[in-house]
């Protein structure tokens, strides 16, 4: 996964009817679509706000930001063009109703890396894989709600003999859980200890990547015949174009 902006992210406010009307009309200088004197932008206000949300990250959701989602669909071509100017690709999943940006990978061009990335620990990635599996089993037809305690129990298989202290392992699970909350993959619900899994997680790994990672993790989690512990947990560096990415405020120059 990629790391979201460290700064607090506040979803863009909805455009008021008056502001939307102003966005469609000329400003004092007579520029169509201008929102203030001297504004040379051409996108409507709601579409600009959708663009800002995509850049802030971690993603844009139809369920949480319906007005921005509609603006994105209405002006997708123009928004996609603005992002391309920043070496970013736009990913839109109409079935999951989420959208996010990732670094462009143009052939033969050393493009700057705009989306910030962060390494994930072994346990972070194991947690991501488990949550993604819950999404796939649900088939995309409903919200996926998980319990923190239930997921922690599922991850005990990775504790191994090299980390036999249950309290220490519990702290590691809590740290991974908190990280995914920060990145927008997990969202609190009105029920204590219950969290919704973001549908954007379906898009993070390809099927081939999932198979490779799962095979490696199964090997690390397994005990050897002589009772020796598995190798020390490695750090996994995720695809830095994953869904939890956000435009970094200090990219390549």
C-alpha cells in the first residue's frame, strides 16, 4: 500500500447551489467557468473539488462523497487530463464506486513519482490480504464489516515460535490495524469494535501478486519438521501506486 498524506485530510465540502451557479457563469472579467477574478480554470466547482479529493487521497467514494463522485463521472475526461499533466493515472471502478490516482508508467520516460509510498511490515500485508479476502467472498454486493478481535484471532497463525509473547504480538496487530485506519482501508462503524472494509482494497493487488504473497506467507507461517521457527518476518514494500496513495506534497522535481 502507499502512504496517505501525513497531514490531516478533510473531505472537500459540497458545492452550494449558489456556488454551482457561479461556477457555470462568467466572473467579473467575463471568463466562463471562473470562480474568482483572474481564475483561468475551466472545470466546474464540484469537478475541481473531486480533483482535489483525488489528490488528497486516499480515494474518492460514491457512498461517502456522492456529489464529488457524480462530478467525477460527468467530467471524467477533463479530470483525467489534469491528472495526466501531473504524471498521474486515474483509476475508476464503477462497480465498487471508488476512484483513486496512481503514478503513471509511461514507456521510455523516467516520470517523477508523485504518489507517496511507505513500506509495510509482514503483519501489515498479512492483514491486508485477510481483509481483501473478506471483500472477495462478499462478492461486492454488500458492505463488509469485520470485528477487530475476530481478525486478530485469524492472524495468530503468523505469530510463530520466534514471537511467542501474545501481548507483544497483540501490540503489533493493533499497530497494523491503526495504520490501515489511517490509510482509509478500515473505517469505524457505530458499533464498538466493528469496522467497514473499504471496497478500494479489491484493486490493490493483482491475482498474480496475491498468489505469490500468499504462498510466501504460508511458507513463513508453517513450522518446520524439526520444530524450528520460520524465518524472521520480512518487510514487504507494496506497489506504490496502490489505492491508499495520495499526491505527495514534495514529489520529484
